[in-house]
């Protein structure tokens, strides 16, 4: 079973490689793990409609504040948590878990400084796995200033083809 994010993590974007060279592998791994913990906690709080507590880092509080700002400005009619999906696609067993569906739009939430190309590949693959038609979106929550960026686009099947090419390359390079 191949996770959508496993493939994207296997092939790093040039800015990430440059950053690792700048700060060193140990520091990059440390910061990446800390960022992943923040994203996981924010995802957990959003899906459970929870509230950050005193143990949560300031970045978690900032992201939840940004999410609540987005929620109050957008006022969706429906918001549901995504569930893990398993599907065979062109002889590959693929899995992924979309974050939320908002008024029919498949939305992936990112606690990041910018929206990267990899995020668009990821959210488009989630739409393909889901098997439904409709738009996709990235909701970027700023970890420092409590702001958000919300971008909606049409589902792009070309980006799914890009992911499939990356997945085949990863399988080949790993020797699986």
C-alpha cells in the first residue's frame, strides 16, 4: 500500500533540499518533526472541534485561531472530516486521508509558510481516490500570526498523472 504523502516525501522540492544543506540534516529533521507534530495536533483539534490547551505550543494556538477566522468569514453550510480511502489505481494500491470537505470542496489543511506545488498534487490525488468530482482547496494556516490563505481550484487530473509517475519512479528506485 502506497500513501499519497509517502510518494511526495520521497521526492523533495528544490527549496527543501537547499534548506537542508543550509541548516544541516540533524537540524532539518528536528524542525521537520516539530512541524509535523504541530500539523497533526491542529488536524486533530479541527476534526474533533477541540480547543488547544496550555500544553499546546503557540503555533497550534495560532493555527486554530486562523482556522476559526476562516470559519467565521467563510461560514460553510457543511463541513465534514475526511476518512482514510483505499483504492487501486493503475495496478498500485494507494491510500490517503483528506482533511475536510467543505460544501463539497475537498480541502487539505496546511500549517505552513506557503502553498507548495506538492500540496496541489496531494489534494488532487485525494479527490481521485475519493472518486468524486468537484473542486479542491488548500487552507493554509499561518503558525505565527494567526492568518490564513484559502485557495480553491478545479480538480486537475494532470497533477494526478504527475503523482502516478512519481509513484512508479519511487517503486522502481526502491526496488519494490
